[in-house]
């Protein structure tokens, strides 16, 4: 994956490490689920009111999120990634250079996190979001 002139090589977490982290990821993501479902519906219907409501929800959620909650995810993702230098001549494990690499590059850091989360939990997320955004079953068979 290439972002901001750096090339990141992401590796998937093993199942043993992933099983612990997916629980944490879901616990944190659970707060965002209504916003994600609203975003999916808004993107299909083009509702501008929903988009402005999402901005409010994101701001509120960010105020309640403790950075320590995500620390195990950041650490694991960085251990399972490497970064190539801009000149392409060297490659380093991202966890070894995380602080220096992302200093002042917070959008790149968030982008990395999102890509690593998609790689590791994408199958789970796509299924969960598809179920959450599916129309309610109106067949009220007793």
C-alpha cells in the first residue's frame, strides 16, 4: 500500500493475536456502528442532512474515545507492517520507527490504521455492516 510517498507492506495478524484484538476492535467500533450504517444509507440516497449529522456524531465519539483503548491495535498493526523509505532503498519494521515516521504526519497515520484494520477485520466488518444496514424484515409471521 502506498501513501504519502511511502510504501507500506502490511501483513495480516495471526488468528491467535487477531482473536483478542477483534474483540477490542468490535468494542470500540460498536460506538461507531450507527454512524457507519447512516453513512452507508446516505451514500446510497445522497442525504445531505445525514452527512452533517455524521460530522456531529464523529465529533461526539472522538470526545469519548480514550487513545489507550486503541493502543493494542496500533501496536499490533505496526508490528505487522514495514515501511520503505522514499528512495526505496531501505525497509524497516514500522513499530521500530513509528514515532519518528509519523511525527507530524497524523493523516498518514490514520490512513495506515484504516488500511490495516480493513486488511485484518474487513471480512467481519463487511458482513456486520451488511446485516446492520439491511432493511428490517417486515414479515411478521407468528
